[in-house]
C-alpha cells in the first residue's frame, strides 16, 4: 500500500517502513505523528481526496532532527566590486512511516 502525504508545503509518495526527511516539525524525538493524506492506493483500489482523503491515516515515528549540508549562495556583479557569499543549512525532521490505514 502507498500514499501521497502533504507536509511543509510539499508532497511525498510513501510506503510503510520508508524513511524520509521532511521540513522541520516541532515534535519530540520518538513521538508519533499523523500526516495529511491526499491519495491512498494499492493493487486493488485507489482513493483520491478532494483535497484530503477522509478516513485515511498515515502514522509516522520521528527519528531525529537535524540540519542539511550547507548550501553556498554567491552574489556577484562584474565591474562594481560587489561580491557576497552566504551559507544556508535547512533544518529537517527524519521520520519513518509506521502505518497507512
């Protein structure tokens, strides 16, 4: 069984037991969260929500919080002595999908 969930303004295609990194959530490590389900399907049937599937539930366990690798942002304008370098590390939450119902 698989599902499409929405969190942090993004959509993810997930299956049971899958591990993924999503936008940071303010939850404790080891806690269980429920996610919005937009689509549920298996070999026999599918259900598409408008926009959320009623009665469907995806539970996930929070494994860790962290920050991604640094992305360097360089701004440069020729002939004007303008150079600027900045870095950014996006925070994330690593989850494992426990069940799709």
